[in-house]
C-alpha cells in the first residue's frame, strides 16, 4: 500500500438543520443555490458515513478498503491495537444554529451501553437509541473562525454568583450559597452539590420549567443584549431556536448559565473528554475525535434525551476549561496535543515556495487542505493539492508537500490540517 502513495478521498457531508450554508460548499467547490444546510464534513471510516476512496478509476468506501488490508493502511501495531479500524474521525463543523447540550461516554460505558441496547433489540437507527457503536468519543475542536461554545460546569462559586445576578435561577437550589460555604474544600460534597443541582434541572416538572424560564425570558426580552459573551444572549437565542410543542420551554436553556461560556479565536482549541457537558453555539471549527458517534443529550434538541442515562455518565466537576493554542514543533507545523491515544491534530502552514516533509510513522494520516494549493509527493508519485483536497497517507509512507507548483510563481500560502496518531503512539506496538 505504501508503494501506491496516498489515497485520494471524498468526505461525506451531513446536512443537519443546524448547519451553515457557505463554508463547506465553498471548501468543496459545490454550488448551494438552494441554501441547504451543510453542517459537517466527515473524513474517516465510521460505518455511518465512510469516506470514499478513489482507487484505480473505481470508488470504494474507506472502511471496506481498510478491512481488506488493515495492516497495510493502519500499520501492524495500530491495526492490532485498534482492532483493524481507523481510530479517529476528522470533521469540519459549520455551526449556524446552536447544537444540543451533550456529553460522551467512556469506553467502558460505550461498550456496556451498546451491548445492552443490542440485547434489547433496539435498531441502530432508532430515535431512542443512545449508543450507536461500542467506542468512546473524546474530541478536540480547533476554531477556524470566531467560535462560541459551552464547556463543562462553571465553578460552583460562579454558579452561585450567577444565581445572584439571575433571580429566576436561584430557586433551582435555594440554599446553594449556604451549602457551598459548608462544603468549602470538600471535593466530594462539591460534586454532590453539582449533581443535585443538575439532576434537579433535568427532572423538575415541565410546568415549573416553563414558569421559571418564561419569567426569565420575559425579563431578557424587555432589554435584549447583543453581547455574545453574555449567557443572556444565548438563553434568548436558545428559546427562539428550540421552541417545544404546546408553548413549553426547553430545560436545556438552564445549562447556558450552569456551563462555562467560551469565546475562542481562530487557532484556539479545547478538548472534550468523556462525561463533560458541552455544546457548540456558533462558528466553524475543525474537530477530531475517536471513531464514534455516541452522544447523550441534555436539551436544546428535538432528538432523544435519556435523562437517567445522561446523569449516569456525567462528570460532576466544576472548573475553568483550558483553551490552548497548540505548540509549534517546526516553522511550519503547530500541534494540538491531548490525552487521547486515538488521535492528534496539527496545522501545517506553508508560504509560497515552502516545503514540509512528513511521515505517517505510527499510523495513517488524513490531510485536509483548507487554503491554497501545492504538490504532495509520496512513493514516487505526485498529487496536486487544492482547497478541499483530502488524502489519506498509509502508515509507513514518507511524503513531501511543496507550494511551488511547476510553471507557476507567487502561489498562495497553503494551510493543511493533519490528523494522525499521537507521536507517542509507538507505544501501541
């Protein structure tokens, strides 16, 4: 497989209703005159939407091709460690409408939940299915535009302060300030407070949800804010985006105040481990995750919400999430490292007449060109890279990317996002 050079891929677009209309079509050179939502571009081998490989004039799903030659594409060590499956899934997300409040299970929880629902005979595509596969879904997102998201519970002191500023919320746990003072540095007691608070939000009668939120929203609408760094802005937007039948209110609006509100600039990223509530609110990002589609939702959605299952997988820790810039490992490459063993993402940027030498040392690498053009040389073959080009570099393949296209001068800078196994992945052998 290494002798064949790189594999040219076609990603798969997901047209979820929250998606934007421009970024992904522009990236792929697709007309979108009807303004159909282009929410996600999937690049990988997940059974739900595997990328298509262009090979010898034919097309084949990537998961099928890997199943035929797992060691040749993944490498023998990675193939053995990840059971013959590509361990990561690379995506572009264009978030125009707020996504659901959600969290992902651990590997053990995913395996147990998947087996349980299979035994119960719940079809994989059933609307009440929680576990679509047997894998966990840690993920990293790197902003391509200004990007707003919710990420993890706020510190309890901030939540108590939020209750003071937002009187409609204080009745969710009226004695929070007193109990918080008693808990002090007792981490188990603090976790218990968060669990009690969020459980109360998710299980209170709908009539009470409507009463509290209608009071809050009426006050906010009397003097609406345009400040996207204020939770009040997103509470109003959530109410408009997610009306429930019968005039009811979505209890996920409470989470806008309970979770950290992040405003990231292009190039900044966050890591979402298992059990951490989060939601993307607006913007475009590159997302890289373990090869899974397991999502447990907590509101701001028309999809299935299984409250007991969600509460069973959540991590009730308050704190301030890390927003990281990545680390420059060369003049051309910035790497975003996480604790995940399945993936690592980096951004390669070349000026005109630039050169980048890479190698898929520990497993295959997926490359997505976001800007510019260039030439990729591997195994004696040369491939033209343009905006939207996607390639998979099999394990063990050395490659070179150059921005000086033959016959041309002054070419645009080239920006490539690169997904692969972490540099410490040699330990998977």
